[in-house]
C-alpha cells in the first residue's frame, strides 16, 4: 500500500478489509494505491490533516 509514493504499514483483515497506518507527510490530499502481484489499484483520495490545536 502506498500513500503517494511512500509505503504504508498495513494489516490484511479479510479479502475486502485492510487497515493501514498513514506514514508522516505534508497536510493535504494524497493518492492511496494498493499494489499486489496482480497489479496496482486505481488511486483513491485521502486527505491528511494537521495535528489538533490544544
């Protein structure tokens, strides 16, 4: 799994469910793709948000 061009740590829960930890990166939109031996998925949008203000 890639967020932009950065690999993400992930766990496969089932054939239709994957849980990923987003690596650090700039705030804003980034494409998410899943890479398997069968090919690469179409990109899906993800938006990184900044840390909450305290």
